[in-house]
C-alpha cells in the first residue's frame, strides 16, 4: 500500500496523491501570509542604483577616489546584510532611499554618505528602482509562461489525433481534436509572451539622472549608470522620465490582464470539461482541493482562483490608468500608489502559470468518452453540408437547408440517417445520389476531421505543423530573453564587482 505524506489540511483523505504544495499555497492566497513592506521589496534595487550612481560620481570626479571606495564598500556590506536578513527598514525614515542613506551616513559613520544624493532626487531614484523591479518580474513571468506553453505543446503532441466535441454558446457545435484545442491555448499565450517581451524592452531604459524632473547642473554621465544597471540606454527627456511614473505600470498591467484572461479561459475549459456532466478530462489529485463538510469533493479551486485573479488584474489596470490621467507634467505624489498596485498585481498572479502548468501536465483526457460524445448531437452537420456542396456542386445554402431537415428527421436516432437525408433531399427537390456507405462515412468523426488539413485546422497533420511553428516562436522568444538576461547579469556583476 502506498505511503501517504501526513496532510496539514482538514480535507483530502479520499485522495490517493498528496495535494501539490504550490497549489495549496496558491489557493490559500493571502489568508495566512504576511505581506512585506513595499519598499522592502525595493532594497536590492535601491542598493544597485546607489552603487551605479556612486561609481558614476567617482568617474566624473564629483566624488574622490577615497569617497567612492568607502561608499562602494559599505553599500556592498549592506547588500550582504540584506541577503542575510539582517537589514530592515525603519518606518520613521519614510522610505528605502533615506533608510539606505542613513545606514551609510550614520550607522556606518561614512561622511561621504552625505554626498550620495548629489545630482539626483528620490523621484528619479524610485523610478529607476521600479524599472529594475518590474524588469525582474517580467522576466520571471515570461519564464513561467514559457514553461506553461511547453507543457501545453507537449500535451498537444500526445493528443493531436484525439477527437472531441467543439462548442459554441456552451453547446455542441463541430468536431475537433484535443491537439487543436490545446494549441489554441498555447497560441494565445505566445501573444502574451510577445506583449510582455515588448514591455520588457520598453522599460529597459534608465531614468536615473532626471533628478526632480528638470535635470541637474552636476556633470553626470547618465549613459554610464544605465550601462551599470543593464539598461539598453537612457530615457532621454528628464521631465518625461518622471511624468511617466505609472504609465509603464499600466502598460504591463494591460499585458497581464490579457494574459490572465487567457489563463481564465483555460481554467474555465478545465472546470467544465472535468465535471461529471461533460466528463471529458480528469484533474490529478495534486490539483484538486476538498471540502470541510463533504468528504467526496474534488474541487478545481486553482482554476476558480485564476478566474478571480483575472478580475483583480482588470481592476488593477483601471486603477493605474485612472491615477495619472489628470496630473500635470512632473512628479505628483499620486504616483506613489502605482507602486503598490503593480507590486500587488505581480504578487497575486506570479504563481498562476506555474500552477496551471502542473495541472495541465497531469490532467488526463478521456478519449473513449470524448469520441462517444463526438458521435452525438449532429456535430458533423456543417461538415456534411460542405461535403455535399463540394461533391455534388451544390450551393452551400442549398446543402445547409437539406441538412437542417435531415437533422430534424434523424433526431430520434441521435445521428444522421440515410432515410432522413434522402427525405430532406426529396423535399428540397434536389436530385443527387447518396448511398448508405456515404452516410456511414459522413458519420465517422475521424473522416470529417481528416478533411480539415489546412493551416490551423484540427487534423493531426495541421496540428503537427502548428506545434512545430509554435515551438519555433517560443524558441525565438527564449533566445531573445536569454540575450537580455545575460546582459543584465553581466552589468550586475560589473556593478557588484567587489562581492
């Protein structure tokens, strides 16, 4: 008998496999976790901007070599302390920037700390910190999405010939394949990766040196600091650098909202197809949750949570768009709220692609049941109408009218009958020869699917091509992302060279 890991939740005794830890955590959400201070999240980024700025001040002769070395040494020491969990923010010092400056100037008694703020403002400092933070978050999200797409494409390859019903209006519509259904999911997610990659490239410009909005009289080198932080260049106009706070957050939130809509659609598909009433797929025990009162329950909570987080994403986007719509050019304190919104958004959705990838990799499609359902509900009707129009040179509308009556006359049998089709042809005064062998052929789901081998169709051949094309697109995005991350890593290593 299989040994089970002791469970910590009240439900789940009926399950064979222990619930996935990430799934349980994802579904519990913020119920039992403590959120960090917003600026605590920015500590490593603020240290990075301070290091880059300090090196630049030294390079430009604004700081002496001794002052530069002292500041670098203490900033790197602060970095170590933070990594060890030994540096926390003092709320009385207002924000991360003043906490860092106070640590250098007062805690470490470095007089040069009083010069760290030379040639900049907290306005350009926080704008830079936020770009570094959002850059990391986007990279992480793209990596998670890439793994989800890979999981879906692997499943699509395995199920490319599996026949299943297709639906419109939640009603049986036309025949398709599971591979076709799955590559619809992955195609949408590839658009999300494309949007997020574009967002990544758009924010990868440095606002540092814009100061309060109007530049500085100090002889600074903005391109040098940009390079030290792995940016592609400088965001040029200093007034726009600061006025744009919230714009990039909203742009990213828009991409995330669209992504979450796609994850929500996938989740809804999984919820419906896994109900005993559709009965087309089963969710692995690791990705269901139970009830505190109903022992039999196997609930797809992860999918429901994803749906709700899609709504949360849309609300966050609207908040971000609204905050700055009436602001005058330059810094306005309204922008502070955009920091909390985008941080909350990233925190809420971060695990969604990973949880969904786990669920998709382990779910099982019920092939026999789906094939059985594909033979019901006259889902071959449109295909039969097309066949008649092509083979007997009829107008499609004539074929459509024949099939409408043929379905009516075959209702009791549950699928198209030879007698019903002949009767419909007679009533429409169409004289063509239809055999029982023709009807048997037309009632075979695989025969109808095989006809749809054009680009993007549900046949195995078409699905195979889609899988190959999508894998190529994904590979191209991964190569581009690797180039970006390698450049960032090299810049960080250069900036933190003394570690």
